[in-house]
C-alpha cells in the first residue's frame, strides 16, 4: 500500500514540477480500479464462483478437522485428573502434532487457493490491460492510474465501469506494444477462511 502512495506521489511531483502550468492544463488523466474491473466482469464473476465452490469445499474439510481437534482437547482436559502425568503428556503431544499438521494443511491450502485465483484471473487481467491501452489511445489519455494510488480524483474520471462494459461486450483489446512485457496481475487479496 505504501508503494502505491509513493508511486502516486512521484507522478504528482513529476506532473507538477516538470510540466509548465499551461501544459498541465492539457494533460488528460483517468483512473481505474483494476481489481474491481477484473472481479466484476462476467468472466471475473464466474472465476469468483469457481473459487467460492473450491474454497467452500476445502473450508468444510478444515472446519471438520478443527472441530475434531477441539473435541479432543476438551476430552484431554476432562481426563487430565484421572490420567497419569506421562499418559497426559503423551496425549497432549499427539494433539499438538495433529494441530501443527492442520496448520500446515491450512497454509498449503491458502497457497493453492492463491495459485488457482491467479490462474483464473490472469487472462482477465491481461485483457483489461489491453482495453485500457485501447481507451488511452482512442480517447487521448496521457495516463490511466490505479484508483487506489490516487488520493482524490473526480468521479467522472473513473473508467472502471466503462472497462467492465467493454470487456463484457467482447470489445477487442489493444495489443501490447511490441517488445513490451506481458502485464502481470497484482497479487489479489487472499480469501479469508
């Protein structure tokens, strides 16, 4: 987040310090919420539904294991007065081992979920970037900035809805300039279990 603000500050300083005020009046800027655009396209909504199905199934498995471990913990606590110290220690070690395994499974699951999310959204992100290039070229924008990087921008300068509509209508994106690297989607926030 700090990186985004520093980039926005750099752009503002560049525009304000380098360009004369007459030129700055002609500078045409816009903003877009790329994450919202990706997730609110028809393909993005389908990807989100696919991730939700995947997430819900795995979350049920994790919840069942967690509930089982909670019951085991309660049982150990109930038996703590009747078990020998050695038997109690052995049961606690087994429980801790199972809890550690569950945490490892959870971490692996989150990595798998993020990978799946990237696989599903990367093609959408690439097409969104192409549509942004097309709009910038056709409408004469000097720069289209990520909305989160700009502390304030008039609502009429937000192209997010226009990009979503273009994507859903099947508008062809502008090809990447020759020699330009393929766009890389920013890391999407992980879904919370």
